[in-house]
C-alpha cells in the first residue's frame, strides 16, 4: 500500500483538504484520545 499526498495543484485539493481536516483533527483525534466513537455521518452503524 502506498499513499499519495494531494497538493494545492491537485484539482480536488480544496474540496478534499477540508474534509480530511475535519476527520483527522476532529473525529479521529476524539476517537484516539477518548475512545468515544464519533457518530456515523451517513447514518447507520459505524
């Protein structure tokens, strides 16, 4: 598995960077630090 980083030159950077920021700095950070599983934004079970 390899990761590719989006850069500002990538056409989807603006839309994707905000989403990843919310995920990493919000939901993922909360899950790691508290053990509380964030709600599934799509409904249903996480």
